[in-house]
C-alpha cells in the first residue's frame, strides 16, 4: 500500500537556550498549525512554512498489534528525496508517532539509506485508529524542519480518554514520577515547562544524557494541528530539574511528553495543560 500525503514544513518560536529553530506541521492538508524544535539559548529565530509531500510506503495494510516497517522519503526543494541529513541530537531524523486522541506516543530514529534517501523504522502500533506522524530533520547547512502526515491503522481502536489539565501537579510516568509545572502559559508567548524528576519521594539525581540532551519534550494540541519538539535549557537549578521553553501558538488544550533517561532506560512523563 502506498500513501502520498501533503505535509507542511514550518517554524515558530519555541524553546529556551542558545538559539531556537522551530517547526509547525499538520497531516494531509496544510493547516494553520505551528510547532517547534528548540535548542537551548537566548535568541529566537523562525522561518516561514513551505509546503511539500511526504511519501509513506507500506507493503501491507497497517494493523494494531502487528509489527510494521514504515518506509518514507522527504522531498527537497526540487521534489527529489533528501539523501543527506545533518545529525541533530545524535540522530539524523527524529520520528514521532501520536494517536489521534493523544493516548499513544512513540519517539523513533529511522535508518537512512544514503543512496535513495529512504527512511525506515520498525514499529508495532498498539491500537488502531488515526496516527499523526512527525519527522524532524535538517539538511546540511539548512534549517530544522518537520515533515508531517497522518495514517490510519486497522484493528481495535478504543476511544481515547478525554484530556483534562493536570499541571501543576505530581504526575506518574513510566516507572518515574515528576512534579510538572507550566509557567507563563499564554497563546503566542513562550512558557517554561519544568520537570522535577523524582525517585520515589526523593530527587532523581542520576539523570543521563539522552540523544545529546538531558531530556526531550514533545507537545501536541488536542486536534493534532500544533506541534512542538523542544530540548532543555543548558543551565539547571538542580540535577533532577529539567526546564524547557515552549511557545503555544493558540489557546486550547495541549498534551506533552517529557522524556528522560535513567539507568540506561528512557522514561516518559505525560502531562496536559490548558493554554488561555
């Protein structure tokens, strides 16, 4: 099966650190969406959206519970597949998969065929339904970009639970907990997303670098149209505190996933915030 989907490349101001290069994206049709890729610092920079097409190929229909190898390419300005990718945070491409309803999240790093530009990643979708796909990448000497698409997965597709704001608060993640707060959340302004990672009731002081940073943050709006992928501030107030800067383009409900590495394992702490 071959699916050709329109994708949007863009950038907005997100993140805090040295310089923030941001992206925005949506699925099959160009949305009025925005998102970001943040890289520590104080100066912010963005670029205008550019329309392109993401070509996703699968040999068989995608089905929940069945391992699939996703294959896709990203076209350059001339319409040919990009074959050269710059390494950003220890990977050439960061591939994010989120089910509609925002109850399923995955962060993969596809293999790249340098001859054809084909990207491939193996994944078993845990549930059926529509998934938003986001591929963050950068051509050598170019700006960070996000290619995005949507794909439907067969199989049992239970409805996702409704989203309810839970920050500030003590939140449980995958074998980890964190006190999470979002300071200054306002549409069009940069907010501070702060994680105080805990080991039981004590500070988790053994955080390890994950893909070149002490954490990763992905935030998506409830409708899947707004997307942010940020990396943390370089300076931290404590060993177990990781802070990100993120700009929410419009009011509404957003869900975020903070990723942290402990004991060689990546742990995820989700949260939900309502932005006025």
